[in-house]
C-alpha cells in the first residue's frame, strides 16, 4: 500500500505580501497591514519580513509597533484582494490534486499521494508549487511535506519564507521531537502549561509520556495529542467539494473596533451566524447539533466554549441565539472584545417534519426566512437586505462577511 503524502502550504506574511504585490514601492519597506484606526488606533493584522525583523508583532496596536520600528508604514486591510489572490493560489494547487483542505485564507493541506505517478515525490511537487506560486502570482509559500497532516503543518512552520521542509518516518525523531510542545498543532497556552507541570516540554516528551498520566491531566484530549506527537494521525485531507468530509463550518472576524457591550457582541455574532448558516445551506449539510464560539479580548487572550441548541439548527437565528447564550455563560467582561468566531458541527439530515414543539416550529420558520433572504441577496446583492440589529452600526451594515474573510486565532483554549 502506498504511503500517504501530505503537503501543508502556508503563504508567507500573506496580507502584507499581497499589499507589496499591489504596491511594489513598499516591497523593501517595513509595512503593517492594519484594521481601522477608528476607536482602536489600528491593530496590526499582518506584517512583512522587514517589519518582523524589527520586532513588530501581529495583534499589537500600530502605535506600539511604531515605537519598535519608526519607519513602519501602515496599510489598510483589503480582504477582497486577499480572497482573490488566495483563489488564484488554490487554482495552482488544483493542478496537482483535487484533495485540497483550506485552513484559513492562507493555509491548505493537499493530499498528493496519487499525484506522484505524474509529478514525482512529495518534495518535488512541493518545490514545483512553490516556484509556480512565486512566478505566476508573485507571493511566496512555505510547504511542509510528511505522511500526515499534523507533521506536514509542523514542517511548513519550520523554515520560512519560500521554503520546503520534509518530515519523514526516518527523521521525525531528530526534527519534530526536539521542538517545543507548543509548536504542535492544537496545543494552546493552557495545554502547554499543564504539560509543563508534568515535565513535558518537547514534542518528543509528549510522544514518550505515560498515557494514563496524560489522560488524568487532559482527559481524552491527552491521548489524541500523544497520537499526533507520535505521527500516527490518520485524518484525511478533505476535498473541497466533498460533503462527507465536512465536519464543521465556521467563520471568525476581528472587529474594526473594540466591542464593549452585549449589543455589540450580539450584532457581530448575528453577522457571523448568517455567513455560517448560508454556507451550511449551500453545502446542504443538514442541521447542526453543536455550536462553538471563540472570543479574543483586546489583550489577545482567547476563550472558547461549545454547547447544544434547544433543537438542531441550520438557521442564522438558531445559531446566533445559541452562540450568544454561550458567550454570556463564558465571557467575564473584564476587557473589551476584539474578535469573535462561530462554528457549527455534528450535522444531521435536514428534512423537515411536522411537529408540535415550539422550538422546532420556530427553527423551521427561521430556516424559511433564511432561504428567502438568501434568494433576495443572490438576486439583488448582499447589501439589498440587512437585519435591523446590524443596521445599528454603519460599518457592520456595509460589510460582506464571507467564508474566506477568516482571521483565525492561532490556538484557542476552552
């Protein structure tokens, strides 16, 4: 049986790279792609290599970054431009495989196991992709090569920019196991802290740790992380058009201003829930039994919680109501909110049935309303119809929140 060959592609400094592509005069200058300066003085969403070399970090406000780098140039974010470039890059990936799983706007996994017969080894394919992206589009990509998704992602992070790194069964103990355990995908700050208390500081330590001790400290998740550390992850790369592989649908967004009230939060949750519901309907996934939210405060601390709606839902209202209830149960309001995320999972068949339960009748009514709204927006444009709650903020009411507009927190802790 042919061993799997998985690539993970990561477009380098993506937002900043696109801006330098559009404005060549900025190429050699330190730049920061920023959110709105209104209310928050401009949050750094991305930076290029010259800015990174000066210590500029994603998530800090522009005036803080400017102290480190007085020559730093601020560029406003242009998400439609980033989406357009991302799609062109994925067209290049599609030359080599139809099994492409996005991980945000700038990252993808590719299963090229069967592509080797035509294009060579995984490393050769990765080099071809890297060269074609640079030559045809003008941005660079770092590509990791391995036999599983977790190590492919780890490899793509090891050498940047414009590089290919391979983790194999022969070298993974020398390459992957020596790295800090926090470098492993899905090991967030809280988990890394718990592992540190157990004397686990590297990925190798995690791979060799006592399974029972991991289970006592982290529950079932401890065993999952150990599987990842050992290279035994066998999760598939989902084809973009494959319904059966879709396990969750979500969207997250950094707000142009700090959210300071529950009304602010409800407004953005409703916008995100609308985009999630539209994608669930588009892919005909049925109803979701689980809703999850992520919250990032204005000091970049992450929170997460998931729960069950009263009845399985695929409507924007049903998703938003559950998300807001989770938020109220989760968030202590010690600081303003900077970013929110909503996702749904555990899908079941979406067939309607006659019922006397009030919750189910309300869900069916909300689904019919969503269908009518989507039909009107498809015909007259996304701004043709807006919910009254969103109209309270002029900026939000003119936004078009799409799947690819995700600004994904790196590691979220519950």
